[in-house]
C-alpha cells in the first residue's frame, strides 16, 4: 500500500509467528495470549521500581514514573503506585473531558490547515503539494496537546524529539534522564501562570499526591502521544484515499470508524513491553521472573477473533474493531485514547472538507521508532475541476 501501514519486518504483523526468545526477551504475537497478558497483573508488570538504586531513583527519566502508573503490582508483588496515580489523573482522560474539547480540536485543525499554502484557495485552483504528516497532522496533534496541557508547543516537541532520539526502544529500562532534562521540566513546572493539566499536576505535587518526577512524567507521556495521534490521522487519510473512501471522511460519523480501523491496521504503537513476575509458558518458550515480554500489538490486531470481515490485513472501516489492541487493554489501556481519537477525527474531517480532491503525490514512508511515525506523506490538492458557471 502507498500509505505504508506496515513499516516493520513481516513477522511483526503475522500472528502465526511462534513465540521466541532473543537478546531482548520473549516475543509474543497472537491476540489471545497478548490480550490475556495485558489483563493479568499477576504474571507481568512494567513497574520495576524495585530494580533501581536510591541514586537512580533521583535521576529517573520522566517516562518511567508514568508507565509505572499502569500497573497494580511491582515486580515482587507489592502494591504499586497504580491506584493513587490513576485516581489523581482520571478526570483528565475521561470520554466526557475529550468530548468537551472536540470543538477546540476542530478549530486547531482548521488553524493549522490555514497555514498551509497548498490549502489556500489560490493554490487549490492550480494544484498545490504538502506533507500530510509533517505539515498538518503532527502540528495539529502538537498544538492540541499543548493547549490541553497548558504548555507551549515547543514543550511538546521537546518530549517528542527526546523519544525519537531513543530509536525503537530505550537502551535500558528504566531509562535515566540527563541533568538537562531535569532542569527543563523543573523550569517548566515553575512557570508563573501555568494552566491546564500542567497546573493541576503541579497542584497535586504541592498536595503530596504526585512526586515531582511523576508530574514531569505526566507531561512527557502525554506529549509524546502526538506521534501516535498524528500517525493515526495520517494513516486514515492515506488509506481512505487508496480505497476511494476520501469523500466520506468529511462526515465525522464515517471518519470515526475509519480512524479506529486505521489504528488497528497500522498500529503506531507497535509493541507493549512488560516484565514477568512469575514463571509461565507461551508456546514452547518458558518465561522466567524478570524476563522482558514483548507483545506485538501489530500482529495481534491482525488476529482478532470472531465474525469479522476478512482479510484482516485490508482496510475496512465497516469492520467491528471492538477487540483490537491498538489502544492497549484493561488497566493497560491508553489513558489518552479519547483525546487521541478526538484529535485524529478532527484532523481527518477538516482536511476532507477543505481538500475534497486530495490525492497522494507519491509513496508515503514511515519510520520505525517507539511509535512508528512518518518520514514523508506527500499529497497534492488537485485543481478545481468543476465545470464553469454559464454566463
């Protein structure tokens, strides 16, 4: 496909790939096993806080503390910070909170579109090119997140750039932060007039509910979701264009299932990594406590059970995607999924309304990272081909 929904090796998208072990850990691909592990706090966890020294604790990368909020137990089985952190953050992530910002998301998408010369009336009448991801979807996601968090767009891209520099996985887990990152977030949280989620997180620190690093982790983790959100929107645009469904995307009611199906098929967040708490077996592979288990959501999403339209490696917005794992599952479900959906749908519908004659201007190319984003997604607005009005 020109939209490049599968940038990784074919095995990463094949649910029939057998479980195996390599230097990273144990890899799992089928939907049933991954679904069970994501819902099982007894067998796996990402809370490895007991593995670090007191000195390391003072230098943890912000993403570590946020990830630990997704687990109910530590590696040894002690209750983690899950309950306290999830309760504190829950009001930010509800469907109602995201729905209340739907108009804001649409306004931001329109403002970003207005800054792209190819979308201006003069360019549209003669044809103009732009990059759907770099010029439109990513700036829309970054601006939305900055507005919601109450920080500057440059603060969002600071986190995005840091994650991109890590490649397709942090070199070690848990990662440590450079002193410069500590200073950056310390200064950010001390700014006068802070608003949004950032201000609420700062207040939770002052109340003793969150630690300083947990507040940084909140901002970092939400900021880097810009990549997955923008990639989902871009994938939806590309897949709709390739399948002659683009005119329908101007209708939010049709864009929503298309966004969900694009997420299932292209899964920007390719794999979920956890650590085993107790011994168990997957296929012929024995998993031992402390082993890293890499669950390939890219493959599991092409292995959805039930009466779904086949094949699962094709784009079908009419498909029942209720069981896909692109957002995670259970207490490992993505906290910001409602905001990501809202932003992606707004980006797709706004573009479809402004550029009904959009077409791909060549192959699109994704990169492989912690989130698989886009290197290029060239598109062109075709000249207005409507017949002249008779005089």
